[in-house]
C-alpha cells in the first residue's frame, strides 16, 4: 500500500479561472486547489509553454480573486496541473479561508500554512 505523502490538502472547488502567459490568455475551470498549486480543466484547445510561468487568477467573486504565478507540472488535452511559485498576501488570505471552510478546521489550515512558509516541500 502506498503511503500518503501529501502535506497540503487538495480542495475540490468550482470556480472560473483566467490564465495569462505572455500575450496569450485562456479560460479554464478550477478542479482543485491547494497551497502548493492547482488543477484546471481546459476550456478549449490550447498548449502552454512549459518554460514560461503562467499567471493564474481564480475568480471568487466580483471583488475578490486568488492570483498566483505558477509553473506547468503536467498538461493533457483536457487538463493542466500547475505548481504555485509566487502568491500575494491577499490571495494567501483568501486561500487560507477557503481551506479552513472546506476542512472545517482552522488549526489544520494553520498547520498547512506553517509547513508552506517553513520551507518544507
């Protein structure tokens, strides 16, 4: 049996996503999110450049979003898996609250943030 090595909870969440890479812009649908990255469903055929970061904007409401700079981990015809490299403090706050609400445990969300900022992979 494989030991679970995931340190960050993956939250299934449905939201509209905007992706930008250079002059290219695409739409996607959020499949899941964690403090380390996102999984997205493509909304049309497109290929992203594996060597260039992507700006991902997860639309939470008209007034709030989670924005992060990401790097492509895996790409299929239908999906993208992206690792988060840079995220601003407002986006971390929104993401922390999202994780807290979905886990139902503020302490679990704090533990994940501590691991993230403690430099653990």
